[in-house]
C-alpha cells in the first residue's frame, strides 16, 4: 500500500470516528482573560457557539450560535490573544475570520482561500508581531496570513508593533495577505503551534510524514527552516514549552552568588523546547542546542498504548514544577510533571470513573484534545463522546473532575 493510500485511509478513519461520536456543534468559551481555554473542539456543521462573559455557574442558555457559512465540517476555532477575533477552518478548504463584538461574530467575516485540502488547524501569533494567522492542511502545506487592511490591524500595528516588515506579499483577500507558503512536508500537516513570543516569530508544524518543521522569521526578512525527524509513523500534535525557566521565579527572590547582576546563565536565559505526539504511542521532548545548532531529543515519554492524539504544555510563570498533558487513542489522559529543568518526568493518569467515564480509569471514547487554562491550573479534556470535562489538581496531588 502506498503512502498516499495509507494517509487517505487514516483520514477516512478519523472522519468516521468523529462523525459517529461527536455532536454537530461546538461550544466557544468566554473571553481570552478568563479561565476558559481559547481553543474549541471540532465541529461537524457550519455553526459554532459563543458564550458571553459569565460566571462559572453559567448555563447553556447563554450560548449564542455563530453562523460561519462553512460548507463542510469545522475542524478548529481559535480566538486571538485579546478575544476580539475568531478564526475557523473547515473541510471546505477555507479559513474564515470574524470580528467578535459582545460575544458574537459581527458580519459574515473574511474568507481565506488557497488550500487544496481540508484545513485541520489554525493558530494566531502573538500580537507583538501584528495580526498574523497560520493554517495547516491535508494538502501538506502551511500558510501564514497577515491582515493589513482592517481597522483592528491598524491599531495593533501602532506603538511599535509590526515595525519590522513581516514577509513579502503573495496573495490577498479582504485585507488579508498570504505572506508565506510552507510546502516542505510530503503528507498532511496535522498540527501547528507558535512558540512563546520571547523566542521570536517561530512556528512548529507536525506532519503525517513523521517530521516536525520549525519555521523561523529572521531579522533580515527571510525565513529559515529546521526539519526534525520526530516520529517515523507520523506526528499528530506539537506544543511549545513556556519560555520561562522553571524555578526562575523562586531563584530570583533568593540572593545570587556573586552579588546583584551576576545571576547564573540559567536564570537569565529562556527555554527553547517543544513536545511532539506521534503514532508510535510516544511523546518526545525536543530542545534547541545553540552549540550544535540543531534540535535534539532530550526525553521520550512512554505511557500510552495507542496513538497519542494531542499534547499540551501548561503555562508557567517561573514556578519549579512543569506540567505536560497528553491524550491518546487508548482513551486515557496522562498528566506529566517535572520538578526541575533536568529532573525526571513522572506521570499521573486521570480517572474519569467518578465523572461518568468508563471503568478502569479510561474515558468512554478516544480523547482527541487537551488544553490548559490561561493560568495553567485547569485542564480541559475533549472526548469522542461529545463531552468536555475540566480537571484540577487537589492539595494531595490527585486530579479531580470539577466540571462536565
């Protein structure tokens, strides 16, 4: 069987599973500064739901439908950094961008065209770099779009934002311009993620060809690409670690050897790491070495017995402990913790039996997505049974379901 046939069967299998288990609409969380995640689950209609800013006890009565006018299944929906714009992508090969006003989408939005296959994922860059949106598709390509025509875009570019020209103009649509087309992958690009803004304008792309490509926008206006052979059987997801060195917040409050201004190199540097999830049932952590000038595997996390569908680092402001969540086709979710930059990772499995889950510590269906709250202490888990559950760690270190 050829690689293209295997990829086609794999995608058909995914679509069949999702159609059989996921309801035709998704819920969109509250504003960007709330505890809710900015990411939403996949949908199989051309409608998403938005919820205005509400209390934790809000009901579905506050949910408002947003007509996206997509002609096929919606695979991803993302709010930008300020929660003022909503981007969606679909199997109809398009990306749509809406302005969000009082929890609802204003107008019919702008349609971005160019992909030749279903668009799986979208990701907003930090506003430091201007109104930038990336999209990944089954066609093996990643597009980077820039908005330079709307009033919102003009406001973001004031005050020094986007003062450096960001790529060259290629094609445009309603103020949006495709400034970069990344076509170095030989199979579907399943996941994309922007690095923390402290590391610069860097985008990681995970593909079914087994590679993770890291796109970097340089000061001279050019792009550089690092290709990482991550998972031979295919890569499903990628997530960046926070740039802040774990424990730096604590160490900054203690006297430094040598006096003020002579901190160790670790306390004054940033961490450049990402995690990848693959079809080989593993999660790998990668770190960039300035000395070697390349990405190196520093950790392989084994705990799942089937394809790992998603991986997500929790935000960290410099506390010693790091958190990494993974979910799998084996219907389990693992939370990995590391108590220091060079300490070993330990895993804890979520137990959904008390939250209406299956017995044996497994969820009823495949777990497709995991996402952390902005503060990094609440984990959202999206399951194939159409339910999203929220989890928090108690004082004893156990994870409890706090909402369904």
